[in-house]
């Protein structure tokens, strides 16, 4: 098995950041947080797990498919697979609510065992939740029975081989359970990289990326995972769908696209062939300052539409810029803040991070061209300091979220995308919806936003919101009200309900707005053909 995270939070113990005095002050002053509050997670020994519901016949049949050691019903394994890593998951886990733990966890040794596992589940009425790294933030790995007598989690971590690296075609065929660091280690040894670095990189897998259409921090340049997949194998209850890797095809509508983003609801992705590139000689990330979010957005649009886009393109709005300057480590924050203010000669503005990867020549040429466009759009360069600070901290956010939860602070994110002409309106509508929802319930709130990926026709928006957690077990209602309000604002603005987190359980109520009634029926028809007994990840992706 891969490295299981601590059962109630992110990563491993010992990586939690200390809050800086500036952050402590900010939590008190702006969120009305009581500095003495500590809300530690429940003790594992005090947590009660429901009795496993697998009937003896189903247990015996499953144990026969992959060997008795592959089927686990022990407490630690069930706890470790009980939930993903969204805010609502963490609230429930920290409170010791493990009522949703799977009845069993099955860890096959090879892809060849999976058809028998799915056949046994279909025959015995057991739901199956494919599980890569378990980092879903939309309830994608929640073990739901949905009418079946029991639910197992199918942990794919042992499918962790590099099957083939084609150095001529620049593709790699990888098993689906391979974790991010192992993908890069395997490719780097051949001088190659996938260049796919979601913030969950350390704990997420190839299969999870493909199944959720994930985006990495350099996806503006490298492409999202859906742009990198050339072929794959899907093991469905109805049989195996093999889509051989080809650079392009005109053979009808893309079945590859049907499987990419299928979130375990159609079958198990056992391997994928992905485009790779040479490891870049040089990586340069740098900061730019803009007077406003509108000015910064126009600058990024100009870069993309004039084919001068960087590999990394992020633009924080005024609020995110203010808070990240205030909350970053003291020395770094002050240096960054001083440079920023000097560059803009004003107190408010927006910070952008742009990054280039490639050969030294390419990076120099692209930086020069993009730099002149950014300057022409009103940007002021802040040099490489802010870029280095961003690269250094880019995997630290999830650890900070655990610390904030301990202090009684809700810290949640959501994302969407729309075209450039509607971007400002969308940002305003979602900010307003989140603010109103949280403030109406009596808690001050901070709502931040950044552009995380840019395209010729539009961009994605990534929102982070913080508020003091409501007490008396109302945290989940507080979250649900804010999430619903933001989702309604997103669909009302004609934007997508998700740019890269996927649908999971949390976005199902808005799938009809996204694809319409006929679209839902088409998805359901594909599911019924591939998964006639409806055992694959019920309650996710496809509305009932
Ligand atoms: C702190 C944090 C940061 C994140 N940052 C990003 C980010 O930068 N970009 C981004 O896109 N997402 C991000 N995410 C969301 C999440 O990491 C991604 O959705 C990721 O792709 C999930 O990969 P995983 O291996 O953990 O999949 P899991 O969480 O295990 O599964 C996700 C979904 O895919 C299905 N699935 C998994 N493996 C397979 C398979 N082999 N076959 C079929 N179905 C499968 C599951 O059933 C589930 O529906 C973040 C999450 C967290 C907690």
C-alpha cells in the first residue's frame, strides 16, 4: 500500500506549520477567533466503527478473487479508507464520526485480479469504490451503498508499475495506482517528466488524476491530465475497454473522453498512456504586481491570446494578495511586501506568479516576450523572490488547513471556470454568495480568489474562504450553506460547476445544470451498459 495519511487530516505528523504572530492577530481581528480555542481530533481508540456488513458468501467470494490477505476488515485499514480530504470529510473524521467507513477494503496485487473482484461484487450485491490516493475533495471516495447490502473500497495502490516508457514517441504507460512522486522518479530516471503537479501531488495517483480530469500547477503550459492522456484500459463489470494510444483519431466520438473524468462510476482505470517531456533544464518562477485584479486578468489574457503564455500562471485578487502577504513567514512576507509596495507605490494591488520551464534558451526567449506584454499591460516585475517563495510553499497549504481546523477555523476551497468576458462577473457573484451565506449566519468571513489556469477563451477561478467554525456541531451546516450558495451562483453565471476537482458526491446536485436532462440520460446509459448492476461508485457523478 502507498503511504496512508494520518487518519484525520493531511500527510504525516510533524509537518504542521506554526502560525505566525501576524496570522494569529489576523484570525482574532478579522475572523473573531478566540485565541484560546483548540479543537483537537478525536482519539482513534475512542472512535466506534460500524460492524462490517459483508455477508459470509460475499466475503468468501471476494477473498477468493485476490487472496485472503488482499481483503481487509481490520480497523486501521477501514479507518484509513473512510473518507477523502475535503473540508466536510475532515470535520467528520476529526469529530470521530466514522459511520461511513467501508465494510471492507480490497487491495488487489494486479490488474488481472480486478475482473473477478467486480464479478463477485455484482453477483453478491456489493458496491465498489475505486480508491487511488483518497485525496478527493468532493466526496468522490465516500463509501456509499446506495441500495447494495455492503460497500468495499478497492485500493489500487499495488498497481504501481511503470509499464513502458517510449522515449521516441515521448509517452509513458503507467499503472493507475502509481503516486505522484513515484511517477516523477520513474520518468526522471529516463530524463523525462510528466510535469503534472496538483497540490495533492505527494498523495494522489495516475488513476485518480485521469478519473477526475485533474489540473496541475503548471497545467497552463503542460496541459491538464486530460490533454496528456493518449490511451488507457478500463476494467468495467461488463468487460474491458482498451483504447490504444494514438496521437489523434477521427474514429467517431472520443470514448477516451468518456472514460477520462468517469470518477470510478463506469469501471476501474488500470493503466494510462500519457505524454511526457524532457526534464526542463531550467525552471524560473517570478512575481509580478498589478494595480487591480482586472488589470492582471487583462495581462494574462493578452499573454494567452498572443501565444506567449507561461507554464505557470496565477493571479491573486486584492484580498488573497493582502492575506498572503500578511500570513506568509515574517521575513519572507516583509521582503515580499516591501518589494511589492515599492513596485506599485500603493497599498493595494494584486500579485501574479508566472513560471517558465524548458531549455535555458527557450526560457530566456519566452520570459522576454511575456515580460514585455506584462509590462505593456501595466505589470511591474518583482523578480524571482516571490516565485521562489511560491515554489517553496506550494505543497504546504493542506498542512495549514489542519492547523486552522484545530483553531476552530473553517478553511475551504472551490473552483470553476468561464470565458474571459464573464470572468469578473463570475468572481463578483461567487464572492458575494459566499460572504452573504457566511455573514448571515453570524460569522465574519474572508473570501479570496485567484486565477489558476488560463486558456485562449477563458480562465479558471479558485476560491478560498475562511470563517470561524460554528459550534454545537453546526460546522457542516455552515459549510453546506456556503457551498450551495456558491454553486448556485456558479451555475446562474453559466460557468462550470468544477474546473478540476470533479463531481464526486458534492457536485451531483448541479450536474443537470451542467449537462441538461439529455446529458444526464446519456451518462446514465453509458453507466448502465458498462455497469449493469450499478455497483461502481454509486451516488457519484451521475444524478439519480
Ligand atoms: C490538499 C489538496 C490539494 C488538491 N489539489 C489539487 C490540484 O491542484 N488539482 C487538482 O486537480 N485536484 C486537486 N485536489 C483534488 C484531488 O487531489 C484530485 O482530484 C486527484 O486527482 C485525486 O487523485 P487520487 O489518486 O487521490 O484519487 P481518489 O481521491 O482516490 O479518487 C478520486 C475519484 O477518482 C476515482 N478513482 C481513483 N482511482 C481510480 C481508478 N484507477 N479508476 C477509476 N476511478 C478511480 C475515485 O473513485 C474517485 O471518484 C486536491 C486535493 C487536496 C486534498
